[in-house]
C-alpha cells in the first residue's frame, strides 16, 4: 500500500517553508507522496485576508507541479463544513482503499491534539509524523510516548503566511520567500495588497 503524507493548511499563501518541509518528508521518511490538503474558506468566517479556495489551490498547484512527489488536494472543498480531520480521513480511506494515510503536523499542533474531534480514533488508526517547532507548548507525555507518533527531525523554518501577507501589504519584496510560479500568480493577481 502506498503511503501518503497529508499536510493540512490554509496555504494563504503557500511559501518556500512549506515546500522545504514537504520535500524533507518525502525524501527522508517512508512517505511516498505528500498531499497539500487545502483547508476551505469557511462560509461562517469571512476573513478578508483569506483568498478564495480556487486561488489558493492554484498557488499550491503552481508551487508543486514540478515536484513529482508533491500534490495539491482540494478534497476538503467537496466535504461538508465545518471540516474535521477525522471526517476527511474517513472519506479518504473510503475513496482510496489501496493507500495508507499519515498526518504531518508541527509540534505546536500536537500539543493541542487532545482538543481535536475524535483525536483518540485518529491516533489509533493513523500515524502522526511530527516536525519540531521553535515555539511549541510541551507535548503531554501520554501523547509523546504513543506508538503511532513519530518525531521527525526536519528543518525549522521561521516563516509564516501571515508575515508574508503583512509584508505584501507594506510593499516589501517577498519574491524570494515563495515558489517562483506561485509568486508570479500572486503578483499578477495583486493579492494581499
């Protein structure tokens, strides 16, 4: 069974830090492919800085199309909202019975994992590959020692989509921080200005 890493996020916008981490996982673990699962814009939260789904999907597509192991996924766009990871996983398992899914998450998310819907079920059924974060709360020991949790030494990138949006608004040159084709699209469309 092919092992697929699921990297959830809003990707508003995707940046080189995301690509560096994703590439690290497919090159240094047993993950064969990595899917960037783009979280839909909630119809209930009209956050002005959140680009519509199709634009964020296009940015991820442009960022990944030259990487044979990295793929954009709009799977959550087709599911009922609000989206819960446990529901998405159940849907993926049903749709792709010949694949094994692994969740990728930062240490900061693992510290709050016990608050997720059906977190016990997720932890029993799926492996969690966790990458270190500089500013992360301590991980509860019970979770830390779970056999389905694997801590992966990965590069720590101090870069965030929110910083990129802020810098664009301030007129700063953020071109080196984004994959080239994503930057071209973002610039052509005048996003975040």
